């Protein structure tokens, strides 16, 4: 367990070294490419969050509907 924690700390401390060249070394030439990559990354994250929200909402709606149906079937509805 200790070796796993040590490995995770090492990986997390080295995470900035994994950045792309445009993110590590900013020059005038790489600025436009970096901005476009950032915009694409942001829109990708927004799409994934919307999908996650829709999935969780659908699951919540299904659970609510199922619980109401079970309560109605048992005659214990309020």
C-alpha cells in the first residue's frame, strides 16, 4: 500500500512535465495553436459534463418513477 501511495505521489508531482510543447514553452508562433487547443478542450469538457448531467438526471427520473410505482402497488402512497 505504501508503494502505491509513493508511486501516485511521484506521478502527480511529475504531471506538469507531461504537458504538450505548446503549453510548456509559450512563443508567439505557438500562441494561436494553444488558444485553439484550449477552446477545443473546454468545449469537450462541457459536452462531457452535459452528457453526465443528462445521464444522472435520467437515472434519477427512472428511480423516482420506479419508487412511485412500487409505492402505488403496495398501497403505501401518501
